[in-house]
C-alpha cells in the first residue's frame, strides 16, 4: 500500500496476457526492446492489466476495471490469459471490500482491457453494473470516440461496457482536466487516444501518477521515441510524455504503469547526461 496523506493506493493486477511484441513495441527493433524484456519460446511478451484501489476517508475508488468476466473463453485462450493474483474483485475481497463498497470508478479510457470489468453478467445473463453503488467517470471526448468506432477501434470499443451505466445514470462525462476528488485529478493525456486520461494523486506532500497508456511499459516513459502500435496519435504521445517526464522529475513523483510486468511502479531520476531513468519501487500487488 502507498500512503499519501489521506490517500491509500493499492496496486491490482486483474490479468496477465501474452502479446506479440509488435503491439507493445511497434517499430522498435527487437535488438533494442529485448534488452528490457525477453520474449518466450513463442515470441510473445507478458502484459499485466493494472487496476488501482484508492481509499480515502469517504470513498473506495477503483481506477480502471481490467478485462472483467465477460470475455469469451475462446478469446481468453487466444490471449493466454491468466490471473496470477486473482481478478479485480478477488483483490478487493482481500482488502475486505465487495463490489457494493465501491463508490467511484475512474475509466482512463474505454479500450476493453481497461473497462470490460465495468459490467458483468448477472445470473439471468443480463449485463449489469459490476459496482452498483458507484459513479463511473470518463472523458467526454473518449466516450464520443468510443460511441463511433471505426474499423480499427471496433474490436476494443465495446458498448456493453458502458451502455447499462448510461441507462442507470451512473456514467459521468468529464470535460477536460478535473479534480475528481480532493487530491485526485483526471488529466487529459492524449496520444494513445485523443480522450485518454492519466490520474494524478497528491497527498501528504507526495505526488504520484497512474500514467496509463501514455506509457504501457516503464521503458516507454524513459524513451520518448518508443511507443506502442496501439497509439492512435503516436507523435502526440511523444509530446505528452515529454511534458509528463518534466512533471515527474519536478515532483519526484511515483509513476504507475498499466501493463509493465517487471517495473510496474517507479521513481524518476536522471543519469550523468541528464536523461530520465526510472528506478523500480518494490510495491506488492494487493
């Protein structure tokens, strides 16, 4: 657990999947990226699915909800999905919480690996809110893009992950940078998608950020030119990371990455040439 004044942050891995390196590393040659992570015998690399539990004196907050339980078995098999720490709800249970105890869900964006856990099937096979007492928030621009998917995005923007929330008046659309709760700010961090959002935390004189998919792995944050093949606007991602590198150094901020299997949380420093380097922080999953 990370204590930041009134805020308590718990790291949760909803699932680990195996991916072709062309996804997370795009145009970066194997000779370079393989220094940081070695592919398996089938030339695949692991990607975790980070969620956060953030507790305050008044709220139990989930940031991103992972793959959830609606994923068809065929797709789970294709991704070789495993749950080394259990699923999101298992981790909440280890903290003494049920789905009913969650009061707020922050969706950084609406790609299916980050928000499929928003909803679930009930016993009758109907899609219902996973967290019935929670308000869900997302950037309005992200919702607009997700509601009108194209040939590239249709496979990941799945309306089953938010339609019932709209019907229940549980879904709030944010217009730009927003202090969602005291010390918790949603900040538009475009590039991965135009409406993609990072979440910044401040408390007890400490700073942290869940950078989400502006940098899927820690090395993406260290190296401005490295980005995934999933980014809709890669050159925008580059400039977004440049800004956040400067912010992280200025605030000595903890940085949390969404899919990093080796260094999920880091602190920034600089080498002798002034280049940003990330030092891993030992923080267990909830």
